C-alpha cells in the first residue's frame, strides 16, 4: 500500500465520521431533549451500561458526566447479571444503555431488572425498532449510513457518533446546571484549572524552618545566618511588637556591604532593610499572588505573607508557584 493510498484511507474515514456526526446533529429532536431533562431530574446517579465497544464508550460518558456535575458510574452488563445490579439504587438512579444494534445479548438479559430498579431507562441506539428501544422510556437515535470499515463490519463511524452524542448530552446537562469553572475545579483539584482556582497562598508558602524572621535590632550577621539556615533569599523583619516592618533580601545585604565597608556585619538590620514591602495573605489565591510578582515595575523576588494582625506567617517565592503548577517554568501561566 502506497503512502498516498494510506492518506486517502485516513481522510475517507475521518470525513465519513465527521459526516455521520453532522447528520446526527441535524436529526437531534425531542428524544435528546427528553434524555437531558431526565438526567437533570435524576436525584441519584446515571448508571451507564453497554457491552464491547459500546461499553468502552459508556465508561467515557460516565466519566464525562461525573466530571461535569452529574453523579454517574459504569455498570458492566455481564457483571450486572451476577450481582452488580445492586449498584443501582431503586427509585433514585436512572439507566443510560448503549447498544448500536439494540440487541446485545447481555444487555437484553438485564433489561427487565433495569426497568424494575431504575426510575427511567434512556436508550442510545442505532435501531429504533430494537428490543432496547422498545423497553426504553427515552430513545436517542445514533444511526449512521454505514461504517468506515470497508466491509461495513468493524464499529467505527457508529462508535464515533455514539461518543459524540454522549459528549453532547453531558455538555447540555452541564450548561443547564450552570456548572461553572469553579465547580469544575472542585472536581479536578489536581488539574491546572483546579490548582489555579483552589490553591491558596497558605498552601504553597514557606513556613517553619524555611521561613527566616529577624528583628530590626538584630545585626546583619544574625540576619545572614537566619537567611542561610532557612535556605531562603530574604528574611521578614519585625518590629518590637512582632509585626512585619520590612524585608531584608540577600541583595540588600550585599549592597549595604558595598556602602558600609568594614564592620557592616555588626550594623543593624534596620539600617539595610526595605520598609513597607508588598505583602499577601494566606487566604489569597496563589494565582492572585502571581499577579503581584508579575505586575510590579520592579518585580519582587520574595513576597512576605502576613496574618490579619500583620505578623509574618510565611514567605512566597516565584519558584514556589512554579513548583505548585500555577506558573510554568518559562513564565507562562496556565
């Protein structure tokens, strides 16, 4: 087979799949609306089931529903015949059954039990006259003219249509629920969006032994020791009440050495510190703290974190936000 023949085959398959999805879009009708309304009215879970390729698609649909605000799980039809039907909470859950032919043996075998236990049965099928369609309360038609397989046997175009229909249903329900970015983040705390919308400064700031705090009356030698011990680049400076009065960076110390010369280490922190630094709070979103790093005319290397009464409780560095996934190493936010 030549490269041109391979490319032609790939393009034909993709074009046929795109055409099939477009045809289903044109055919969407009251069945799709009723399916979405049934899911929205469900006060339990959507139990998705299907065998073979339809089962693989069912797992994806269940996962998409669950991640967009609709509690859902996948039930394997064969396992359902041996006790897993107990996963369906009678009078609360609904069933979403997938079968292009509508005559899958394992699915047909559990239809009576599904009808008894689920409050409603939605069928996604390519055969409106099938056993599955006749048993269902709602039918969504995903029939396609033919498979992309040259023998019209391997599920290809039909599976593409089915997974696209599942996505359409999940998104329609998601939008009807007014499911927001914040809601999505709560269900995806490890994803980039979740981190940006959920992580607070207090989750990523340096504390304990990694936080250098020194009084104004301490010497620069003491300050250097505290900064080095903490493995930090700066120290929070406090007044006699323990409240933040400034910040002392290792750069401040070096510049002061150049000015003061011999005996600089014995001078006081108050002589070299920077007063009135930009600060943040533990409750602030980490992505908001990132704006403080990026939008200053002179970008700070360290950002003191203070409590409500102005006491230092942590230190935030840009590399901490990189490590937390709030900003990428090249400086681009996600």
